[in-house]
C-alpha cells in the first residue's frame, strides 16, 4: 500500500528504481547470460553426430554379504549421452574365467560419470578383473 | 485499507481455526497428490542423501514462515503467529502425506523406519506448501488484504512459486531425459521462450504498481526487475532442486546447464504465477 501511495503521490519517486531491483535484475541477467554462454559454447564445440564412448573404471572393492561388491563408474568421454549402458566385469585367474557380473546404468550423460556396482562371490582383488561397457541405447 | 475481515486476530475462535485446518488438509491433498502418484518420489524417500533431505526440510520451514508472513491467513503480524502458522502447515503436510501414503499402500509394515520416514518427509514438502496456500486460496475472499508488497516480498513469492512447480516435475525421469535429447540450440531457444513467457505473465498479471509507471519506463523496468530477476530466481531454484534430488552428481557442467534450462521452464512458470498459486 505504501508503494501505491508513492506511485500516485511523488512523481519523482517512481522514476528512481530502488537499488535492490537493480541488483536482483543484474543477478538475473548475469545468470541468464552465463547459461546462454555455456549452452552457446556447447553448441559451438558440438562435433555433431558422434557416438558415446563409455569406459568403466574400478572405484573400490568392498565385502558385501557373503561375497564382494566392486564399485564401478561408467565414464563417458564423448559429449553424447548413452542410455541403458550395459557394463560387464570378467574376473579371471591364471587365464581362466572365474566369474562374470553385469549391471545396467540407466544414463551416462556426455562428459560425465555414473556409478554402479558389480557383485562377485570371489574376491575381485585376487586375480584379473576386466571391466568394459557392452553397449548402449540412444536416449 | 485492508478492510475489516472476520479473521482478524481478536475475532478468531477455535471454530474458525478448525475450519482453517480442514482447508489446510484439503490444500495439502490437492497440492501433494500428483507427487504422491509419481513413482520416482517413492524411491527418493530412501535414496535421497540424508543431509540434503534435512537441508530441504529446513528450507521448507523457512519457506512456510515466509509464506505465512507474506500471506498470513490470520492476519498474523507477529513472528510468533507466523511461526505457529508455518509449523501448523508443516504438521498438516506430514499428517496428510502419511495418511495418503498408507491409503495407497506405499508405506506398510515391513519397511524400515528410514524408508517410511523418508517417504513422508519428501511428500510433506509439497503437502505443507499446499496447506499454507489453501488457507488463502480456499478461504473467504482474503486476497485483498495481503501485506503491502515489497520488492523483496515479490522475489520471495517468485522463489516459492518456482520451487513448487519445479518440485512437481523435477523427480520425474522425463526431466533429465529431455535434457539429454535436446541439442544446445534447443536449450538456448528454451531460455528465450522461458524469459518471454515469464515476462508476458509479469506484464499481463500486472505486478502491483507496474501499470502506473509513465511512458516506456514501465516495460524495461518490469523486464529487468521482475522478468530477468525472476528468471534468475527460477534458475537458482532449478539448480538447487536438481542438486537436492542428486541429479547433478557426477554430471558435467554442460549437461547440468541443459537440465537447469529444462527445469527452468516450469520454474519460470511457477515464478510468474506465484501470486495466483501460493
């Protein structure tokens, strides 16, 4: 109500924009321009239609129940997002495959990583654990 | 100026309060049911990072306090009454979501306390906002006697509206899927559309006093002070909600920018229509 009174009463008052409005507008403008800048940079550097490149990295191995869990991260080196990424861990000892575990990562966004886990009955730290992504779906 | 309303503090009886409480329950159910019937919300209850959940609940309390202050249904002009209103709304939100979760068999015996409490806590947020809003929306024509508008109050309302609408869609997988499907060019277009839409709402709903300003000053001032500032608020709220739900974990900044843009659209809409909703 004070606002209304000021608007009708003092003509000079309504010409001046309060500092808070300037600041809030400026913050909004900066955020918007930053966002457009980031998006524009992505658009500029976008290589076009490239496939996702997902590699699987071993984070750590922990005991889980009677067995073990190997915590993994699917890392996407390409700007394209991969969906339904199937990852596989093959544990072998002395050249013989002991165990295979699989998991599916819902999404691995471009230049990002998503974590998951593979369960093993044998300790994956003993032996050779090979991790790889088997395939993906375009989102 | 605000007219004599029967719900002035001195005129408030226990019966009035009971009626308001029923309205609050109605609002809680109305605002919470879309999220109650969203699959992702069920798992969020137990999968959400606990610290983020606690922070979210605390911020919700601050939000309710602010809403009580801006649009206190009892014309409560004291911090004590505002706090009581906020706590009552939160309480209504918790009870309403717990009851509905039981009714839909989403919480039952055999679940851990952690899961049950988590589910109720997440659902209580939209329900409590609904409880707070209902007292105003479903109540007698009390829209006139709000507090005098201040710019800070408007910004707060925009944030509340943005949070509410963003929260309604943020848990769904569609939000991130859309972000993954869009190219950056689509996203830039969406930014422009969001701002234009926000401005159209701001201008047509006529945030108090804007229409009185002489000449072309009103347009640019409302664009700068409300539309741009409001979009900034919407972006920050979107980022916060995405972070709260763990959508940003391990995701590259570029992809986060896309998600923020996508969620920024409903957020901006929420900021624009905040006056009508909350």
